C-alpha cells in the first residue's frame, strides 16, 4: 500500500468520525431538550406505527410515560410494547449519513443521503409495526425478533445502502475521473 493510499483512507476515516461526532453531538443536544419527556422523533414514529396497527385491525393506543422517556403501546386493550428513544433509528441514520458524506461526491451525495434516510425510516416503521404484531400474535418469537432479527434488518439495510453508495457512486465516480 502506498503512502498516498494510506492518507486517503485516513482522510475518509477522519471525515467519517468528524461528521458522526458533529451529528451525534447535535442529536444529544436535541435529546437534552426533552429530558424527562419523550422526544419528538420517538413520538412521531410511535404515532405512525400506531396508525398502521390501527389501519390493519390492531386496536392500538399509545401513552407517553415522560418520567421513563418511553411510549407504551396498548394493543387490543393490553400492554404490548414500550418504545424508547433508541427505537426511533435516528442514531442508525446518523451513522449512515456520516459514512455517505465521508465519501462526498457532490450534489448526488445529498440526493442519496435523503433517499437513504427515507428508506431507513420506512424500514424502521415496518420494524416497529411487525414487532408489535409479533408480540400480540406470536409472543414466543418476541425476544429473537427484537434482539436478533430486527436489528439485523435495520443494520443490514444500512450496510446494503453503503454498498450501493460505494459501488454505484464512489467507485464509478473514481473510475470516470
């Protein structure tokens, strides 16, 4: 490996870490505004998940528990799940954005980042919806679904998007340069 290659790798790594740290700190600042309450992102995705559950026949109500910074899902009159800030996938989206912008390729970086965030949001909404369905209809699958299957889906989605970004935009761009 040439010194030039090493410097390029180091530069990408430093950009990734810098962008991630900046976005992480901004998100932490945002979360601090909601100390002792449920943050807005978590509330939005829990409300949208409840809408989907209601739309598909699962009578769902959500209730905020500000002292625990959670949203509780009640489905068909019974406690189903509770959602905390980590369930909103914002930290996963931050990691995705840091990687994409570490390999900045002009305006298409913004388009890809936006499309990726939308896709990850939809994937996470689907994840929360299906997890609630599993809790209600297949309770024995709750732990493996929550602990293994759904993290694999959301993180797998990030990896697939990264691979698309690298293979379709970064490497192609460098070949054409």
